[in-house]
C-alpha cells in the first residue's frame, strides 16, 4: 500500500505550480475572466509546449495538473480537452482545444448533423466539439460562430455554451460510443481533483485573512468561532483530497471499484469545495462578499463542479445501489 | 501510488483470514450484533489465542516481543478483524498507549518487566490522566505525588478511566512539584492498581453501563523508580502517549466505522431500503467511511516515508466521531417509534440504542472535538493560539 504521488509526479506538480504562479496571478485571471473571450487563446501553445496535453501523461498526472490549475483558477479549456475529450482524440485533433457534449444526441443525415446540445463546457473557447449522433457514432464538429451560442455562466472562467447544428458538416470519429463511459469516469475523477484545488485555495485565503485581520483588539483567528470553521475547511479539504486521489488511481488502474470511487469522490470533494468557499467567505466578512475579492470566483467554480455531471445526491444514488442492491456488497 | 497489497501483505492477510475463520466461534461473522455485556472471560481467552498466534504487537520491535512488521500489517489486522467483528485484545490501553510510551521512555528493566505480560494480556493497563477538575486541560492535573524516602505517596482522583476495574497497572499523571509551572510540575508514574489505597468506582454512563471508572488514590505508595522519564518530564511523556493514541488510532477508527457501516447496510436491507432519502444518507455514511480510510492511508504513507504522520491524520478522530454519531442516529430513524425500545422486543435486542447513546461520548473522549479543532487550526493551519 502506497498512497503518495511518485517523485516524477511531484516534480510535475512543482513545475505546474511555478508556471501558474508566474503567469496566472489573481490579477490576470480576473482580467481574463472579465474579458469577452474569457481566456487568452494565444496561451494554449504554452500549455502544449509544457506537455500538459502530452498523450504519455496518465490520469494521475492529469489529477496533479487539474488540482493545481483549479488552485490558480486557470482560465483555459484544458479541463474540457483533457478531462472530457482526451480519450476520443485522434491525430487530427491532437493538441487542439476540444470539448465534448455529453448532454444530448443529434441526428445524423447524409448532409451533416442536425440538433442541439446544451450546456457544453468551454464551447466558445474550443476549436472542436465532439457529439454523439443517433447512428451510434461520435462526430467532431468545428465550433464556428454560427453553431455556437455562448451562455452567460456564473463561473466566468468556465463558461457553458449551446451547440446548434443544422445539417452541419462533421467528421465521424473512429471511436465507439462506449468510450463515453470512460470519458465520464475520467471527468468525474478530475472534477473531484479540481475541487480539491479550489478548497485548498479557499483554505489558504481563509488562513491568511484570519491570521492578520484584527477586531476587538485581537487577531480574529484567535476566536474559536472563527478558527473552528477554518479547521472545518481543512477537514473537508483533506477528506475530499483522499477520495479524489483514490478515484483517480482507481480509474487509472481500471479497479473494480472505479465507478463507486468516482461517484464518492465527485460528491464529497465538490460539496467539500463549496463548503470551504462558503466558510472562507464568512471568515472574510464583508470583503469576502465583494466582487473585487477573488473568493467568489472560486465559489462559483466550486458550484460549477458540484453541478457538473450530477449533484451529490445523484452520485450517492449510485453508491447506494452498489452497497444496498447487489449481493456482494461493496465495502 | 498503489493501494493493493504487496505479495507479503496479501499472504499475511490470507493467513489471518483463515485463522479468524478457524478460531472464531462458528457463524460469528454473520451473527446479528447485540448489545450484550462485555464478556471478560471470553475476551481473556480470545486475547490468549491472538497472542499465541503472533497477532499481538505486530509492529512493535522484535526485542520486546513484537512482530517488527511495517504499520500496514497492523492496518490489515484491523481491517480483517473488523470485517468479521472479532473481539478486541483485552489490553486496549496497554497496546495503544502504555506500551508505546514505555518503549519510548522506559528503562531496559521497565521494558523487560512490563512489555511481555502486556502483550500476552496477562496484565491489563488503564489510564489515569483526566481528573474531575482537568479534562481537556491535562496540565491542570492536581493528583499529588510526594517523595517519602524511596517511595512516592500518591493522593488524588482520576476519572473516565476505561478498564480500571480490571486493570493491574495504571499510567498516572501526577503533580510532583507544586511550585513549578503548570506543565513542568508533572511526572508520569506506573502504578500498581492492586496497591493499598487504590479504590475503583464504576461510573454509569448515558447508556446505563459502567464502562468508565473513577479511581481514588489515598496514600498509595509507589516505588521511586516506577516512573517514566524524570520528575518533571510528565507532560512530555504524556504527549508521547497521546501521540500514539491519535497516531495508531486511524486504522482502529476505520475498522470500527467499517463494522458500523456493514451493520447499517444489514439493518437497511432488513427494513427494505427503498426510501431515496434514506438511501442517500446511507451512501453518505459509506462515503464518509472511505474518506476516513484513505485519509488514514495518506497519513500512514507519510509516516512510512518521512517518519512523521501526515497532517491530514489530525482529521481522523474528529471525522470518525461525528460520522459515527450521524450513522447511529440514522440507524435509529430506520426503526420508527420502535427505536425507543432498548430491551426485549427492540431491534437487534437494543444494539443500535446502545450504539447511538454511546456515540455521544465519541466527540468527548480522547480529545474533545473542540480540542481537536484547536489543534488543527493552530498546529496544522497555523492560526494564532486561542488562549
């Protein structure tokens, strides 16, 4: 039993962290979030050059990058490309920003694809989107402005969009539809890892504030009504982190418990991140409630992750079925 | 990262599983749990079997009768014994607290004298830390020990002492220097519970059962060298004890919660388990169990790689206690008004009623949740001290 990342994985974490600290400070992230595009498309090349899209990376390496990039709130379609699209990508889509529409099926006709798919992550930021058609095949569609409707999204660093296809040309992929099962498992595991990064940032912000802010002549971190909530953020963070890493490992090893692991991790880590942000906002008082402070952006990402591919109760229903309805109960 | 057993671990697990099946009474693992009174004779007999089979002190140094195995072996032991609900060794306090502290602080003579009978279960230990006037505030202990010739004379009262009524020895925190500062005036004695002047009175708890005791010391004479460390070392020695209590606790808590979740699933299946709200809550208990398990694994991996348990280990007891409280209340809520029965006619003869009431102690014993949150906030997150 060894529950730690390898030395190479820790080196990767350090390099990802350094890059993000260097290039994506809060100020730049906020500026990008408030821009029309929501990100800097010219930065995609940097991510590619650093190897973040390297096919040799496994899910544990992706877990490290997801956690760190969420800590920095990196505004770029890396999550969509790696957490969603990567098992479906072929040579032609290699190193492109790509998303996947999991929420619908379009119809395939000889003159193209027709139909709408709503709520696709990063749709306006990617060059291609992969959708499922009613002929039981997956297709790649170019995201030209006439098929993309950007939706105003609370989390401005990860916006949702609707795809509207009307006899739109598309390229059939040589990947079976069943690959979407793997896509979803990976996405749940990596969403949990992102939630860990969000919760860690919420903890760091809450700790920094409560160590220095004074009221009634004392640093507020000395008040247990404040410090115990900060402790609760730490608890939620650590529990979520343990589950998220377990899920990433289980998926990467195709472990028999992978499906319950990703549901358990997704539910707990994202709910933990939401709680972490809420407690951090409370610990900040009025400043934590302002648009100027960066915290609300993490809070919105946490909520985005919580809502993505099923709120906690949907995942607990999966877990409940596994432990209550099958004979060889999962324990 | 790899959660699977190594070949050696797998072999140990298989051997243990086989041994448990062969040694526990027939049908033991599938029995419906009941709140039956703790059976001392049965526990002593079981302890002897565990000891003879080499399953006691798995990770202790070989020179003191231990197995010298890595911590994972103790983890496997606890997982497997929890899975079948096997009884505990009788020396819970000795194995978890007194023994590791004697290994860390004891003289060679003390180690030779105390460790073998502790492992064999021939001598049972209890803990004399809390007092009526000092619970969480251990450094406020007022039980006095005064030197008279070659003996300490102990006077005072301890409380919440599990197993004291059957204990042969006590790890006792006493004040030996009333003039010194709060922490520096403490010392750590090993006290014979059969000595004249030691009186044990059971305390009935919220469950009605006497699990804890009050222990009164009236002019109890203790040999001068029956001490761990020097006079004034008491606080540091006691911290070793508590470190071990909290350090090795993760596996034990995971095992206890695993057993409880299995019981909950069994109960839910008996009552249908079709209400989606109930199913949601049961799933949450299972998730909380896995979170505890893997958090403990992370802490343990850090311990094996660096010699120090990871900071995430500090959440284990806090998380376990609050989860066990939620879980046992959920189990009662599955029973409707019958949840109020606790004897004849109660579900599982009142097992859950006992468990639910007992769980209220979980957030108080071995560090209250308030103290644990202080520790996390101050020592782990680094907030300023609250007092």
